[in-house]
């Protein structure tokens, strides 16, 4: 059985770059190894993308696509601080306490 990293639900805004074109998107679940994106258009499986967010940029590859949602595998696993930043929707500057985005 293959190990799969734990996935965390979230609602975190990002920009997905497809070559020179950037599209607003939403991360709906995240793990150290990948994410589920709600992007509003289908992506091609195997397509290389860059996910840009307030803390940096992640290179990845589309591993599945279904309508306006896609699964992305990151080229390098996320570190704990970046995972928590996206998972909790933390303000990367000056915030010592995580806050949830989109959840009560």
C-alpha cells in the first residue's frame, strides 16, 4: 500500500500560472505533497504549473482533472510553515496566531 500524506481542508486564494498566463484559483485541500485546486476551467493531466501565493511559489504537475477542479503534485514537498500558512490561511507577516479562512 502506498503512503499518502494527510490532506487538510482549506480555502486559500492562489494564482496558477500556465506558462505566461496567470489565473486566480482556490486551494480547497492541501497536503505536504500536493493540493486540490478549484480553478474554473479544465487542466490537462501532466501539465506543468506554478502556484503562486503570499508566501512564495510552488512548481507542480497536474495529476488529475475533473471539470473546474484539478489535483496537483508538488515538485518538492511543502515544509511545515508553508503547509500551515496555506492550511490555516495565516498572514505571513506579523501574525503569531493562525486564523481560519472560510470556516467558522
